[in-house]
C-alpha cells in the first residue's frame, strides 16, 4: 500500500469528498479525525488555526495529549485567509501554517505573535518525470537553475502543475523563488523590480492549477500522462514516489539559485497559554518525535542532531529569503494573476429553480457581485475576477435558461466590465424545476468549443444548486457523455457547491467523475465559498 500524502489525509478527515486548502472548518480533531468536546478556557487546551497541510500530524495528537496533558483543538484555513482572520482579531491560542512570514507582516497579526518555533521542514521543489529530466539533461544535476526551467517552459518542452499562489503556500513559495531568481535578488523584488516578461515565459508551461498542495498531487496523478512535472513540497513529491499511482517516478530538482522552505512554525498568540504551548513545543521537538515526523510525513527535522534519513537527497539546500515587505508580496500576486499566468475561463452553472427564490437568490447574487472587486479584504482582492479572464454564466431551472460570457479587460470595480457582470447578476430571477445534468452537459459543450478555439487557458466549472435534479438529463447520461469527451475537455473539473437541500451523494458523484471537489455552503457563507473556489480557478 502506498504511503498516504497530503491529498489522502485531507480526504479522509473532511466531511466532503475533498478538503480545499482555503476551506475554514470549526472542527477539533483527535487522531481519528473525530471532534472531541473541549473547553477553550481550559489552560491545557490550545485552540489552533492551522493550514490543512498539518492534518497528517493529527495521528500524533493522542500521544501528545497523553504525554503532556495538552489537547490541541484544530480548525483549518488557508494561509492568507487565516492570516487575515487573525489580523482581524479572531481569537485563537495558536497559529500553525507552513510559513508564518505573511502573517507576521500584517500590522495587527504580527503584533499578536508571542512566540514562534519551527517544527519541521519541507522545501518547495520541482518534481520532474525521469524521462523528461533525462531529455532536458536535468537528471542528477545539482546546477539546474530557475532560468533553465524558464527556458524549457517557454519553448513548450516542459509542462507543469503548480498551485495558485494566492491560496496555497507551495504556489506562493515557488512564485517568490522564481521571481527572485529571474529578477536577480530578493532586494530587487522588494523594490518592485519584477521581471514580468521572464515570469510570463516561465509560466507558459503551467497547465494545471489547484487551491491546495494535496489536491494538486491527486490531480497530477489523474492527468500525469499529459504533464511533465509538478511543483510541490519535497514531502509530497517523495510520498508520490513511494506510492504506486505514478506511471513514472519523479526526479527532484532543487534550483541552484535557491528555494523557499516551509518550516511550519507553531506561533503562540495567547500569552496566557504559554505553559501549555511550551509543553507542546518541547514534545514536538524531542528527537524521538522529530524522527517520527520524518518517517511518517517525509519532512525534515527542525532541530540539529537528528540524522537525516537516507531517503532524502543529499543536495545542499540554498534558502531564499522571504520578502520583507507586504506590498512586495501583494504586487507579485497581482502581477501573476493579471499578467503572468495563463488566462482563466471560469464557467458558473447556477441553479435558478423556484426553491432559490428569496434569501437564497439574494445570497447568491451578493456572493457573485463580491467577485467583481467589491470585496476589498486581503482574500477578496485576490479572489476577484482577473484581467484576461472569461467569465461564463450558465443559468438553469427546468432547462438551460441562458449562457452569457464576459471578458475582463478592465479590472476596475467601477469599470464597464465589472459593472456589466453586476448588472447581469442583479437581473437573475428564479422559478421552475431543477435540470442539473442538462446544465452540466451544456457547460461541457461550452468548454469543448472554447478549448478548441483557445487551448492555452485554465478552465473550470462551478456548479451551484440547492436541490436534486428532477428533470432533464440523468446522471447516467452525463457520465456517458463526459466519458466520450476528448481528454483535454475531460480534464476540466466541476466544483459543486452543496447548498440548501442539495443532495450530498449527487454532488460527490459529480466531483468524483470530473476530478473536482465539493464545497459545503451549508456551514459556510456563499461569499466565503466562492472566494475559496477561486483558488482552484
């Protein structure tokens, strides 16, 4: 049996088919993923806002509690979203993300960090199919550079998968590394000297994105025949190689100019809980537990004196500094989303059946209009519709009602493009039955035409429905039609949103069929769900 990697862990612990890195959950987990009843005021309980990447530590928490008497009550969030929540005053005792740099740069969140300790290490590197590494003369070479990867990507010789840097630390770390290397230094990007042209060349080869490192790994496995490599944590890539789902193992490339390394800092925010925090840190940094983390999660030890397992490459890691200015990171993310990466085509399939009347339709309209630049929060500014993006709305009830596409040339919230989208959304009305599968069939027809005309886009389909399909095509018909589609059209995922009386099993089936994941708007606002989904588009 293959060793589980991050995507597997997320699927086993979530209540939906897969867990999005940006999906906030209020669950406290024990080693089985269950939710023990805890008292947040108990001095031996630490409430922890964590990145989903640390879910593979959950099996150790029973032993931690037995040894220290301290219970960790975990809830999950993406790095930027979590940092924003803490900056806004959300009360938790501890933050635990793969990197703490962004949080510490925020004016309020940074002041709240009482103590911080690195728990484990995993550099963000490039996994390259062995045959491709041989073809590109990268196999076994310690001197491969980001520039080499840029050249191969620009020429079409290297196609790769990478997470969205606005939602996932792996993508952000890779983007910072590439930008630093291609611009000459971290000082260069800190002063705004981003080599946009060089970045465009580098990201010509990005053919797959995702909102989390685990989902990206799963998606790479699904589409590995058409992709040359994947940017991800060293730990995830090693777990992929140790498993049985790859048709071809990956050579790990550590670019010579340097890389960013996730150090998973445990950051204390509540000084009153310092005694419990110190017990947890002491236990996690004990050499025995460091070796266990290294064995179980393929991460490197964070303390000296623990011998590195022979399974790790002996490559000397050159670490790049994280930018020292918040506006540097924000500018880099905006440049990537609006100018550098392949443009996106987002298809929103919207249920306007009679049950959507009233508050549900109002909530849907509000969530969608927030994506036109009206949400000025940290996460809102990166989840809005982007320059060069095609946004298609397919509305349905008893049948498909309308198909309308908008192209974003002007990202000004008050400009003509965003205003036109808001005007369209404001005019939506509800009534009739629910033809989910007919609407999805139309969505794939739209995608098929679009992919034929412009294959160099990142395509996705979002399905929002509050009920079960009761007219039109059946799931069986959709499945048959989907399986007959060309491979590049089948590669476009559906991300269903579970809402109202939406059928959980139906939504899971659609996500499983198409390689997407389900988002749960029964417990989280539609505003937040749509922002989360943008990390996958």
